[in-house]
C-alpha cells in the first residue's frame, strides 16, 4: 500500500545525518496531492548513477486536452514537449534559480519547502557531494522522437527522472532532501506536467509542436503517392551550426531552400495546408555541383528527414521515406556471412563472397556489406555521398577497364548496379562532384549552385550524349541477392559471467554488450543517445527472448518491433527508467550486423 508524502518526509527526517545507505529506506510509492511518486531505485552512494524516480498524474489533474492525446503522433509530440519542459525546468532548478514561478502553485507545506529549496538549502545541496540535489530527465535534440521519459495517454501522465540524493560526503542531508523531494519535486511536477500551468504562449508552442509533428508524418505518408522518396520544402533551412551542433545555422548568409520549378510538388497538410517544395523522384538521382555549394548539406538533411523536427529547426518539412538509409564505406568493420556477390566476386585466394565474413572489411567490401544489409533490413532508398564512399566501389572508368581486365577486378562498381537496384524498387540519391560517368545512369540530376538547386537533367543528357565515356557496362543482368541468415547466437552473453549481459551506450557512438563493443559512429542516422540505449537493450532482449535458431535477422527484428508496438519500449528494459528513444528497425539491424560475436547459419 502506498504511504503518504508526510510519511516520506518523516523517513527523511529520521535518516538525517545518517550514513548514505539509510537512503534505501525511501524506496517505495507515496501519495502526494495530485500525483503518486515512485522511488524505484536508490543510488548506493553519492557518486553512483542518481536515484530513479517516477510520478504518475491522472488526467483529471494533468488536464491535457483530448485533441492532444487523440493519435499516436500527437502523443509522441506531447511526450517530447513535456520532456523538454521538464528537463529545462529541472536544469534551471538545479542551477539554484528556481524559475517558472507563478501559475499552478500548490499550497501549504509543499510550497514552503519548495521555497526553502530555492532560497538556500537547495544551493547547499547542489554544492554537496556528487550529483547532490540534481533532478534530471532525458534532453531531446532537434528531433521529435518517441521516448519513455514521459508516457501520456487518456488516463494520465507518467514522468521518469533521476534525483541525486543530497549528501555531504557520505552523510545524508535529510532536511535538504525533504525540501527537494517534498517541495521542489511537487512544484516541478505541477509546473512541467500540468496543462493549466502553461501560459498562453507556452500552450501555443505545445500546439505548434504537435501540429509540426503531425504535418511531417502526413507529408511522409504522402511521399509514395507522389512517386517521390523525399520532400524538401521551399523556405527550409538546411545548414547546421557545425559538425557537432545540429541547431540551424544562424550566422552569415543562410540561403533558404527553393525548389527548381520542374521538380516542385505541392502537398496539402492537415495543419499547414498547401506546401510546396522539391520532390526527389524514385529512381536514380544525382546531386552534383561544385565543391562547397551545399551538396552534402542537402543529403544530410534528407538523411535526417526520416525523423520529425521541432518547430524552428528549419527542417520541419524536410521529410524522407522511413526506408531511406545512409550508405558509406566503413573499413575496419566486421562482416558475418553476407552475400556481397552482387558487388564483389573472385577475391584473391577464392574467398566465397556469397558467404563473406571478415574481421576487418576494406572500404569497398564494407560499402557492399552496408548496402546488402540495409536492403535485408527493408531499405528502399540508398543515400550515398562521394565524400564517404570508396572510389573503387563507386566507379571503374574506361581507362581502368582497359588496364585491369574485368576478370582481374573483383568489384562490379555501383555504377553498373544502380539501375538493376532501381528496377527492383531500390532508389538511390547520390552526391557526386567528381565523376560524370554517372550521368549515363541517372533519372534526375540536381545541381547545387551556391546552395540553390537547379534541375539539370536535360543538360546532363546532352552532355552524356556529346561526351560518351566509352566505358563498358560490366553488370550483366544479375539481380541483387540477399543472404537469408539465421542468428544462432549473438555470442556476447557468457554462462556464469553476469557482466557479460550488462549493456551500456556511449552517446551515439557505440553500444557495449558485456565485453563486446559495437561501433556505431558510421551508422549516421542514429540521432539520439536514447536510441543507442534502446538498441543495446533490444539486442540483449532479442538474444534472451526472441532468438530461436530458426528466424532470420529481419524476422527477428520484426518480432521485436511487434513486441515494442504492443508493450512499449519498456519491454526490453531490465529496470524502469526514462532513457530510451525509439530507433528504426534499420538501425537495430545495423547494430546487430556489426556485432563481432554473432554466429549465423544459412536459412533453409
Ligand atoms: P559540398 O558538399 O557541396 O562540398 P557542403 O554541403 O559541405 O558542400 O556545404 C559547404 C558549406 O556551406 C558548409 O559549411 C555548409 O554549412 C554551408 N552551407 C550549406 N548550405 C547552405 C545554405 N543553404 N546557406 C548557407 N550556407 C550553407
Ligand atoms: Mg560534400
């Protein structure tokens, strides 16, 4: 049975000045006015990862309007908005500023304690040991993603956050903890998670947030009907501040995107109404142009268009097929029994490229593996940038064909395969400045000229006719084959070794499964550290619960997807927390495929 907040307060008074271990006594569930507080996990010491808290507020108190809860897209956007709001207010509080005063403030003791927190004792704790006094929640970036930090539905709101329990050295600061948990937390909950606390401006920005996500989803759903794989709205701002800052570029001359008339399409969105922009048609599209004219920037925006963006990002209406995958060379990666024979055959010493494994792929073999694995995972659009491709994978020109006989060259270059892929329904968007040979195989050619796209398809045809490359087509009429691989074991969990089943994520760069590390730096569409957290636990769950020695990789990932759809991301969580963010099946497969310990057999 739940205790009351007064009982929690009296525990905190009782354990004041005792050793840190006594904090374990506060684990449990407490009834506060308007919400329930759950202390799910109490940290072992001040330097350990902070304690895990949860609150549940019924909609009778939270009061989010029915329209904001009516569809999955709206709930995701509302959850994202509340996560941003809660973490921003919590961060301000931890800086000892105690912002956001005003509306929706409670009465009585809670309020005095909150004031106590803001006026002094809070600072004492914030200056205390370890993460003393700090309340935090996941901090979203530019994308609106499904998260488990805030769960909302018609019944209520559940918010998950962490609290650094206050201490001086290893000594409990019970009074400070009381101000924090019984004062600052309730105030934060009311300000961040109760609709009535939003000012008119804030309510309007919540509505804008939800409407933006809804429009982006509608736009994405409209792509197939328009015969396009991506849409870039007129007026979109594509460049980012820097390679490590995804916010929109706001200094210097920023050139808003304007579609060439011939590629312009109009889409009517549920909230914005009619919008116009460039549609990238199915098939093979080249993005050409001089160096530094914005080619890679356009492609990166398209890569990220698989996600929805927050209002003000500049890419709210840059939307891409959910089956678009960035493909690049990734030498050094491991490959396990991929069929890469569509691109590579007859390696020296007769290595079988229909079941190709290596601990250390080359540029070209890694790029080939990345393509076949992406297609195995459901990719329908390949996004390729010459900047990050292996030249010998992309092209073999006339002179090389003359110098190195076809039977001495294991690689059938992408240029000779891209049409066959298109015939099988796999489109390609390719950034290219260096090789005009591709003009022969393109359906659409877009030239970036001082950040402005120009449709040069007709001119490209003329050029191709006037200057024949003389190269021989080396592709034959083969079709891509994808190996049907059945994982037998993921290989990281070892009997009698508990550490071997622990998971971790290092930002968006890597996930750690026991003693194994999977490098994801080159899986470029991972956008949020919450996604790597989720993927790590999803792989462990897949190993422990779904693997049966019969299902192929895509079948396993589909099973996982169905479980997540039915039970939420929490289904893979070893304990309750709010650090997950949804990742696409394509990225989960990408991680699985990079696991060095995976064992597979061929499906029958
Ligand atoms: P390319 O791939 O053609 O060599 P990039 O896409 O890397 O060129 O862009 C070169 C530089 O121009 C980058 O610093 C980028 O941020 C900036 N940039 C790209 N698009 C725009 C734009 N629309 N307005 C202003 N600057 C831009
Ligand atoms: Mg570039």
